């Protein structure tokens, strides 16, 4: 019996190795999945990082990248060693992550002033290896070097630098994983020009060691989806499957709004080796999207964003889940002149609003549609009030401005309903119209500091003004 077990064990190991050689062809999950603390703005505290790592562990995520843009020793002062206090915190976090079975990936972003040649280049190579060796001694076994958001575009020099670190640091330690990197041209639209691969991407992709994991963000810095066909095309460009750095729920480019929606529209069939979600500076609020991302990464082909959304919110908010689901769905979409991501705000509300305006535009009876809108607004008002009273302190600290603004918009949307009813009865109320216009203008002004439901309640009020005028 003992010999049989030994044979079966050997067979299992053999099949496992074959699976690895075939790119984990039989695996459903993305192998490396987690969070990259890569946003601009105030970095998380030790407690926030530990809290997120605990949350990630509960949702079977297995990797956290330490890469806060505004940590000076990560980027601007990358050559400098961490002060004793900061180094102690990192050491404690490394130990904590190990206990939670989460890889702690230490990242450095040297590209602002990295030197590649001559005596300065040699000094920088040695400085980088010394910095990584220090972290290795603290317990780090996974490392990343990023070249995103810089002016330098010497792809060959950057790749040769990464190769040097691989040969002179990574390969000298048997227990270190291959490096992770982000190139300077890190989104698809910036890798090509006039249907031809740009010089930087060509040089970087052809020079870089094949073992190094390259991350990219999709067709844009912040984009609404990565279809399989697009992912495969970019991977072919690099001659390897790329990892994904997904910029949701990060809001460092639109800090007035919270990104509280689910992750969606990511590859479902491609063999993605890694995915990292870039969070908001609001660690607690980031858990909604991060949790859904964890569920996606465990089985992309069977991922249901609505089901995952409900599951994560129920896990996190328990008895307040219904209220949070209603409120969070009003703050899901982020869009400006260069970024677009997240499902539309208030999808269910918008459907009801569209049905109402359709009936009104045809001069048909809209009593049913009015009741549906009023019921939605009443539920939203009740949910917002309850959350303001009963949310845990940390959640409330992050969400209070948006919740209070949602109260204002819900009241304003109620006035808009009254205005539409007046029009439906072939009457006019110029005083109320003027009040709604003034209130809406004030809301637009406030949105520079606090934004929520701009694609749902805000849109409804704006559409009402245009319809009644």
C-alpha cells in the first residue's frame, strides 16, 4: 500500500509539472492575483496595509505589491535606504503577509533619474542591488522594478538594467521569483503608432529577459475593458502573456468620487499570469472592488460581477448590506477626457428614469413610472440615512461626504419629480423650476469636491430641466 501511494504521488507531481510547462493549461484561476498599492497621494499606513492583506487573504488573493508613488524611498529618493522606523514597519508587514500566505512584493521605481552607462550607471546598478539585498534580508522573496510615468524612453537600456538585476541578484538566490516590471509604454494605445510597434516597445520587448513578468493596463491608462482578443494581441506583441495592472478602483485622478462598483469586462479565456488591482487611498472603501476582483481572478470564465458584488458587500457590511448595495451602485463610474471605467451609476434607477421620460415624451399616462421613481428615491433616502447612523467609524470617515451629498441629490431629484408631474398635468411652476436649476448648479459646483450619482440622480435632474424648459 505504501508503494502504491508513493507511485501515485510521483504521478501527481509529474502531471503538475506538465501543467506548469503548458502554461497551467488546466488551471481556472489566475496564478498571481492581488493588490498593487500604486496610487498617487498619501500612502496607506501600516495598519491599512495589514488590514487589506487580511481581507485579501480571506478572498484567496496571494500577492501584494508595495509601490506607493508618494513614498519617497520608492521613487524620488529610491537610492536612499529606508529610515530605521520605516524599515521596521516593512519588516513587520513582510512577516504579517507571510502569516496570511500573501506574497509581499517589494517594488522600486527608479526611472525618474536612473543612470544606465558609465560610472554613474555602474553605481546605480550596485545601489539597486544593495537596496534589494536589504529587503531580501528582511524576508522579501518577490521584487518589482517599475518604469511607468517617466519621460525616459530608452527601452533597450531599461531592459538591460532589468536583465542585469536578474543575472546579478535574482539568479544568485534560489528562492527569489522572477522580476515583475511595468514599461514606460504600459498601455496598448501607447505601444503602437500608425499600426506599427513603436521603437521603445520594440526595443524593450525584444531585449528583456523572457522570465520577467511584464504588466500593462489595457488599451489605455484607465479603460473600460480588456477583451480577450485585445489581451492576446498585446501579448503577441511581447512574445509572452502579460500580467494586468488594473486601474480600478483607484481614483487618484478623480478623488472627489469613490469607486464602489464591481470589477468587470476583463479577460475570461486568456491565460493571464497575474492581475493586480490598484486601489483608492481609501483602503476600507477599496475592498468592494478588490473583493470582486478576487472572485474574478479565482475563475475568470465563470465570473458573475453582480453575484460577486452582492457577495462581497454582504461579507463586508453584513446587516447593512442591502443599504450599501443600493448606495454603492450610485458611485461606480469614473470618466474624464482620458479615462473611462466602471459600470454606469445607478443602472436600475436609470432604467426607471428612461421609462418615465419615454412616457412623458409621448404624452402618455406615467403614473406607474412616477411611482417607480418615487419608490427608488424613498429607498435611497432611507438607506443613506441608515448608513450615516450605523456604518463603522472607519467606513463612515471615508464615505461621509459622499453620503451627505447623496442626501442632497435625493432631495433634489424629488423636486425634479414634482416638476415633471406639474408638466404632465399641463401646468407650469416657474418658481420650482428656478429653484431646481439653482440647486442643480450648486450641486455641480460641489461636485468639484464631492461627487456621487452624477450619472444617475444628477443626470435625472439635468434631463428634467431640459425636458421642462
